[in-house]
């Protein structure tokens, strides 16, 4: 049940109506949200509702639901550890409990996501020396949304340990915090203080807030279904699939198009998640702030996938020492964060390479600032040069991110640098979407705010007409097939 599908729209409407009918009563609204969240997650396990009424053999149903059981088991362990931290004031015991939580969560991530990578790596390293390593893959399942689940779980237990979050929440609240349906699969990564702390408050939704949420959802749908999907199907997929069949110029266009596709796809998902959460009275953190206008790589990471960047900063970079250590140690910290952040995206060393390149570039920027000093208000030429250099680095490294393996990435780079002219395979629709993507990304945020205000001031029938016309326009321009979100693979 993808959040840009018609089924999801109908589902949200139904849950919304039931939720606000019972919103004054704690248990009915909590159980409704939990049931809705479980239903959304189960839909991604390809379990039809008929399976629960005899439509699937019990053994097969249990196998299908294994990822959900893993998540519930993880929440149960963390809940007991959190309660233990709340029941004692002994520093040593509290530290042991939070360490146990971190180890158990990272153990889940390592076991299900990285064990196969470890097997392949060890086999490739020891094979030439005659050391036999298990040749068969482990064939372990990877629970959908595991990476986001683990990071959010760690943030909660660590915040309880530091006194930034309460340990008094019920198991139902804890489980709903982890599986809340607007963001369960791809974030934003929400802190306990941003979501769980509000579960016991009677929710409210003003007319303006509801209309703003609808406008935000509409913007997200346009980003995903019109811009991202057209770029993906029109140029990115075919060129990355067979780079040798395209010119150097077309490969370069495809690399830029993928960079834009990834942004509009993921920011569109985030807009829909934020908008849907708002319809139920919850406020999610922003996840993007026009990242491709960043003047340097540090600014880029402060604008891109901000919930992940802030998580890496607060729970990895700062505990490693952050900027408070020696210059070599600061660079080491940056490299560690970026390499591990890269691997978080997938169990493949190409993601580590992608992260390492960003780490080296960040270290280079930091060293330049140490040597020359950081200019507080650079001139327009320096700003333009910084934006161009940052965007170019992001585009070039995205090739590794998009390619299925390093060999394919190398083939793509070679083709892009071969100097072969020609843009015959870039059609008018793709050029139009590229132009729209660039313009929409560079427009001042005031224009979006103004558009939202105009929408709010329209009479209700006029707003309905606008939404219907928008839906028809999306249907006309978007691709016929429902393309899943790019970040679901991570």
C-alpha cells in the first residue's frame, strides 16, 4: 500500500473518519492507529486481508509475518530495557541496559542486513589463500524498514538513558511509535519527544491545519508521480540499464536526472508522510531544505535527509568526539560517520565507497576552513562556485549509488567521460521535467507559502475542484505503472 497509491488514499480517508470520531478517548484512538499501522506494514509483506480468515495456510501466513514478529520482539526487548532504566538510579546498571539495547538493535541490523556481505567479503579475501568459506548464501530475509526501525529504536533508548525521553510510556505507545504508519518504512526518523510524548494528549485539528496538510500531500504527490517518476522512466532507468547504448552527453543528463529523481521521490514521500501525520494531529520534522542549493558539502548534509543527518550527528558523530578533538581525530570522526552512513543504505561495499568519497570531501572542506578560515558571508562568485562544485560532487557520486555494482558504475563513468556527443534519446517530456525540477527547486520558499495561503483562502468547493483537477493532471502526466519509492530499497 504505497502512499502515492489510490488504495492508500482510500485507507487514510477511512482511518481519518474513524479516528476523529473517537479522538477524545485514549484507548480507542490508540488501538485504531496501531491497527492501521499494523495493516500498512502487513500490506508490504504481501499478506492479503483474506489470509487472516482462512485465505492462506497457517504455516505460510506465519512465514509471511516473520518480519512483523521480529519487529514486535525487538520492541518488547527495548521496552523491558527502558522500564529497567526507569526503575533504577544506579548509573552502572542504566549504562549496561542502554548498551544492551544498542547491541541488540545493531545485532538485528547486522544479522539480517550485513551477514551475507560479511560472508562474501571473507570468502573473497580468504579464497585465494586456499581457505574455504561457506559458498552458499545465507538466504536471510531483510525485514522491510529495518534500518529506520533500528535507528529510531536506538534514539529512544539513548534518549531515555540521557533523560531526554520518558520511560513511562506503555507497550502500546512504544509499539505505535515504532510502527506509526505515515513513516514506518522510510522515515522521517522521528524522536520520541516529537511523537510518543504527544500520544496521551487529546489531538486537535483546525481547518487551516487540515488544509495545509492536504496541500502538503498534493505537493508530495506531484513531486513523486509527475517529476520523479517521469525522470525515472524517461531517462534514468534506460540509460543506467544500458549505458553503452547511449552517448556521453546522455549519460551525463541521466546522472543529473537521477540526482533530481532521488530528491523529488524521497522528498515527495516525506511531504506525504508529514501531511498525513498532520491530519491526525501529529507534527513530523522536516526532512529536506532545498539541498541542491547548498554552498558546501556540510551545508548539503544539513539540508538532505535531515532526520538521518541529525541522527548520525547526535548518536554517532558527537559520541565519537565531534569537533572537540584534535584535527586528525575530527577527520577520523567524519570518515567513520560517512562510511557507516553509506553502509546503512545497503549491504554493499559500493555504499561504503560512496560514503568514503563524501567523507574525504568533508575532510577537505574542513581542512580548508582550518587553513583559510571559514568565510561568514562569501561573495556571489564564491557562492556560485561552491554550489556548482557541491552539486557536481553529489551528481558524480550518485552514479555509485544508482548502479547495481561497482563494475557497472565504472562502465557508466567510462561512457560518460568518453566524449561521445548526441542527445537524440532525451525527449521533450524529459527536458520539460528537468526544467520544472530545477525551477521548482530554486524558487523561493515564499512562493510555496503564498500558494498554500491562496489554497487555504479558497472556498471549500473550489479547493475540492483544485484537488480533483490536480489528480487528473497527475494521472495524465505520470507513468502508467506504480513505481515504488526509491528509498524503500534501503
